C-alpha cells in the first residue's frame, strides 16, 4: 500500500474497531487535539491521557458516571466533533428515563489528525487583499 503514514493508519483503523485503549487511536487522538485546538504536543498528550483515564479503556461511558469537570471537557470535545453523545430512552415504572453515553467519534478524529494545519498567515498579507483601485484612490488623495 502506497501513501503517507496517516493514510496507512487510516486504512488499518478502518479494518477493525478501535477505541481509546488502542495505541494507534491514541496517537491519532493526540494529533487531532493538536490540530483542532492548536496545542503543543505535550499538552495534547496530557489531555488525551485525561480523557483516556475517564474512559478507563471502555468504548463508551455513561454520562452520569463522570464529574461536572469531565462533562464540561467532553462537551467541548463534542463541539469539535471528537466525541459523540448518544441518548437512550426507556420506560421504567411508568416514567420515561433518558441516559446519555459518550464515545469517541473515530471518523472525525481520523480526519482531524490527518488534516494539514493552515500555514500561519503574515500580518502584512492583509494589504494584498485590498484592491489595487483602493490603493490608487487613497494615494491620489494625499
């Protein structure tokens, strides 16, 4: 198979089901965090470790089992499409009960991990965006 390491990793991940306990998925998750939040690698590794510790090697965890700080973090990761939130409804003793479950959004993590970060734009490039006519008009008024 020819391709960059990201393409190769994506192919391997599509073959089986992976979760946060897998080394390849961990690396992709760290890279996705770096790209999405513009983080340093060490910070992304620490955040990934925190999330991994919350999941405790499981593919999915119930929302009620995590504290409010972890939930806040998970909602931020959900906004960036790195985590999924699934709702389950059932009837118990005549009442409807809802449970929420968190899991990794593997497709989105893979896409973000393989996304090339945008090159930092020079602050002077803003002048190139101003139409030539505007420059000429401005220069003739002085």
